[in-house]
């Protein structure tokens, strides 16, 4: 199937061609026809599958440039980085439509945002907190919204945005088209989704399993040896662009600083950074000034960097879905990628859950000289796996503890 088969307006067709798009991804191919028809939709797909274009293109197709200054579409995101990413996509794909968009999020001047709103925008991409500030100040009117989109709905839940979103829902017309897109869909927000969507179409595109182009590996390692192991891997393996995940923002900052002192081109992305610092970190990572980015799960939402060669789970994720979302940052667009996970003895249960989701055992890589943890064996398809069957040994002179 080709993008030309969707029947988009000529301006969109030209923009799609300029962006180099020809064949839609699975989520785009399945979602766009329903959205063009005006249906509500729940889209479940892992990162890197093209969710943003899947909702941006139908929205641009539906909206028309109006002489008034009313907002026609509202897109809610959990992070500033994701807001900017969606906004960039709107600008690229909507360049010939005459439609205007803007972003609203905290950490930057509200005055500048008010000025933009007064000039008139058709599409607002916003984080809930700053959006409510504008609604309370009456600098924003949502009474003409025709399309409501929640992107990364799972992170909306994790960041505690559900009460804010319920307040926002009271400000938009009941008669509208609504979409919810997410890499994961925890049980906690399924009922909330039902409040937003009316008779929705549900699209699921491998949202529970990473793409086949990703190679997985597990390092069984004591907690105190993780940083030493990470430095060794970065020194001895060819990694063009690496994304390292930690559980906490303190650890992300501290680990990045340790790597910097060792001469690695490293930066961090975590909640304690100012907006300018976050932009500088992301811009440097995209431009290659930094080839290692240490981030937390929340801060990493909105990272849209092509060609990430490696994802390293310095800390084991809390859920299988988070594992899928993390490692999905590599192996995009049919490229190959590597996902390394550092697992302590306390991570045994989660390792088994991830392997059940993958339908296979994750190959173990062992470092000679480190304390051996209990062998992690799992059952896949009723057969007991052999964790040591695909071990690779490295020896860099670390004594056992």
C-alpha cells in the first residue's frame, strides 16, 4: 500500500513526498482509514512504529484553515520533548495547508505562548499542567475543538495527569473525534480511556513485543559492578549512538557525570533539568556532540533519534511493557539494533516475564572475574532453557566480590 491511496489533499501528498514517505507503517496503514472517516480510535503500538504521523495526517486532512482564532485540534502529551516532536511533525506534514500550530508546556515563558495564541492557532500541542494555566487565565478557548488526541497515554497515568485531563475534558465539546495512542496500556487507565472514546476502533500493532530486528543480551551482574561493566562495554564495543536507561533521575545524572569524567561524550536527560538544558542535551545527542544519553523512562518520552545502535538497561525496567518501549528505541525502520540488560539476582522474576513475552530465552553474556549470580533458567513453550548456551566471555581484570 502507498500513501497516495489514502486520498489525502494535494498539500499533504506533496508534504509526504518531500518527507520521503512512500509506504505507510502497520499502525499508519491500519489507523488512517478509520481516522479519515472520523472514527474514535485506540492505537496500541510500540515506539518507532510511526504513531505520530498516524494521527497527524488524518487531523490535518480534517481541519481547514479558518479566518477565526479558535483552536480546532488539541494534542496532549506527557513531556515537553514529546510536545516538540509532535509539533515538528505537524510543521513538516502541514507546511502547505496554512494550518498553524503551537506548543504549550512549562519551563518556558508563558508570555510568548500567550502572544502566539492571540495571533491564532489551529492546533495546540500541550502538556496538561501548562494548558490548565492558560485555561485558568482565559488565554485559551477550547470550545471549537473538533479533534482531541492523547499521545503516550500510559505516561499520562504515570505522571499523575489523569485529574488534569478530566478537567480539560470539561472544556472541550462533547461532540468531537477522539484518539488515544500509547506504547503500553496498563489496566489502571483502561476505564479512563473508555470515558474519552466513543465506539472506538482498536488497533494493536505488536505493542507487547519488540521488533525482530533487535538482538537481546543479558548481563548477570551485582549492583555494585554495573558502572564498571558499562564502562568496559562502551570502551570495547562499537557503539555509534547509545541510550542508557536508569530508574531514577539522580542516578541518570550521577552516571552521566561518571562517564563524562572517563572521557565519554555523554549527557543526561532527567526531570531536574531546565527546559534549556533539556533542549541542549537533546540537540547535542541528535547532532552527535554526545553519542551516549543517560535517561529515565519519563524523560526519554519524545526522543526521536534515528540510528540508535544500542539500548542499555542499566536498571531493569519494572514491567515487560516498559522493557518493550525502551528497547524499541533501537532497531527502527528495519535497521538492526542491540539491547543489553544488566540484571541482578533481584531481577529474576522480571527477566522471566520478559522472556515469556519474547517467546525465547535472552542470551547471557558473562564477564570473567565477576561474581556469578544464580543461573536464571526459564521455561519457554514448556521446555527449560539453558542460559549458558550463548555466553560470551570478557576478561577485564575485575576481581570477584
